[in-house]
C-alpha cells in the first residue's frame, strides 16, 4: 500500500493446481517480485517452485518462496530451487514457537537496508559520520535475539537431518493415502484440493455439517483437527466455501490414529446432521 504495488494473483484449477500458463502470461516487464508457497497450508498442493523461479528470473524478477509447510515434509535445497528468498517457521518443524528463518541470496541481503535498529547490528556509530552496519547476518538481527528459541530450532533441524527427510516424506505419503481411502467411506465428505502432488494435510467439508461444529465435537473424542479459513480466505472462496476441516500429518502419526480420526468423524456426523 505504501509503494502502490499492484498484486496479481496466479489462479488455480479445481484440483488446487496452479495454472502455469496463466502464471507465464502474468509475468512481464513490470514484474518485480513473485511470492509463492512451496506447499499450500490450506490445500496441501505442492507447487513447482523451481520452474516458477526460472520463469521469474527470465523476466528479471525476484522470487520469494514461503517454505513453512514444506520443510517439515520434504527435502528442500534453496540453491536447487534458485530462490532469491526462502522463509519458514520453527514450530512447523518440531521446534519452538516465535522463531523462524529468512534465507536470502547474499548479494540481495547486502544491498538491503536493515528494517530496524538495535544492539549488535552496527559496526560503528558517530554523530559526524552516521552508522556503518555490521556484516551479514548481524545487520538484520537487532537487539537481544530469542536465544532459547534459536537453540531449540537448531536441535529441531538436527533431528530432521538425522531422521532423513526421504523417510519422513515416504511415511507421510503412506499416511495421506490411507487417510484419503478411509475418508471416502464418509457420506457427503468432499476433499478440497486434489492435486496429484500433495503433502502434509487434507482439507475437507461435509454436507450438512459446519466445519467448526465438527472440530468442537471431534475434539471431545480425543481427535485434534484444524477448522476455519486457515489464514487463506481467498483460496477458500475460490472453492465456494468459507471454512474447512483440515487433518494434518506428521512423522509421529500412525495409521491407527487415522482410523481413530475417521471413526470419530463418523460418530460426530451422526450428532450434527
């Protein structure tokens, strides 16, 4: 708003897959920055971010990839993607809350001014000559950092590296396949987002039952799901709904828990319909 930037939105099809032909048409000489999530938190769709980066760079545009939903579920190589910026949060990858990572290409970060001032982000300060900022990454880390959270995030990253992401990805895909098969048994259930490449979550609605009612009642049976618009109101409007239920999957889940979830869902629906 401050810079009068015009936002243009890449459409998706009925399965939640980005329309790459439309994306190519949107790119032009005025395009400065492409922002895209690698995995949709609302749909689970995996987007072709490396291809999107190549196309953006062909138009001299930068690309920022939101990897918050990707890093817990698959191997990520920012150099292979050729992302100019890549961001992710700690708590989605088994780390503490309130901490995350901004990766940026060194030349871009060097050229950018710091967004706030404070201790540890300066090299020298004088009234006569102004401020000379510290080297990366300290230039962007003003004041006392969240030390405990950083240590916890580091441990979470170490654990993911030691566990081998390929094993986690394969296990979660088995869980999602099992969940999809079981959820087809539920009358009136419609999955929102059916991309052939998905990770981490299945969003759904059920005829005759509001998502929030389902979430409240299934919680009483010991099953935790997320309900609401998932901070993604525009994409839910694209699918003609104002809220969905979302079942999320992680390395620690089991097929037995999925069976418990579907059985509980069936019980809840007998109460709300």
